[in-house]
């Protein structure tokens, strides 16, 4: 067995043993260890909790469609999130996703960094402002920096793009524009850093 696979499995077992603060199980990343790209989202969604896999809902389906259209084999990539436990709040008696707090992100960064070290992708695609900020630090501004390559001091080069869930929420021409931007960013990512 590849030593990195054994280390990744040990990390997953430690995460499962620790659990989430609300008693749920974390949704660890998945994909081949020789993945050329790692996709990093914000955090798992309700559908991910049901399947135990990251990016398994409608937003995940849109991401895989866009990746394929951009020229990638979605099955050849590694997928994970900044947070491995879903950040929720209760509204009108039901749980809804909420943005993670700065403390939650800071607490999740060691696991994300260790995951990226073990997978060692050639590059990382950060989905949305939360992932971009976690990967690139406080100077990152999504609107200004989306679609551009950055080389952090540690880890692989990073490019950011829209969250697929954001694209799904657009209507009509806004959807077409957001999806086209997502595709363009993914094509830039697949071409690799300059």
C-alpha cells in the first residue's frame, strides 16, 4: 500500500473518531492520490451527509459536468472541502447551511494542509470566497482574484472560481454568464499555472 494512502486513511479514521461538534460524521475528501488537480470547496452539504462523499448533490453534478466540458476527467481529480463538517443554523425549525466562521476555518486548516500534502496535486482549484481565503490568506479578494493563478508559500499553485451552488442559483442570462465564467476558470486551471 502507498504510504500516503495509509496516512490519508489514518487521518480519515482520526477525523471519524473525533466527529463533528454536533455529533455528525465529517465528510473527508476523496479521489485518486495521483490526481493532477484537487478541488477544494467550502464545506459539505446535506446531500454529502446522506452519501458520505463530498460534492454529491446538484452542485457536485454541475461541477462534474463543467469539468468534463472543460476537458477534465472528473473521476481523476481529488475532492475535499475546507470544512469537513457542515456549518448550519436553524431557521424556521429547519437546518440551513451558513458560511463558516473564521474560527471554524482556522480549526480546519491543519487537516486541509495535511490532505494537500498527502495528495500533492499539481494545482488546486478553490471554489468560492471561503475556499480562496482559506487557501490564499487574508489578502485574497474573490471578485478581484477569481480566475488568476497564485503561488502560496506552502503547497501547490491555486486558482479560484465560482461555487457551483452559486451558479445554480443564477437565472436566465445570469446563469449563462456565471457558467461560462466557471468553464473559463476551469479551462485555465486545466492548462496549468504559467
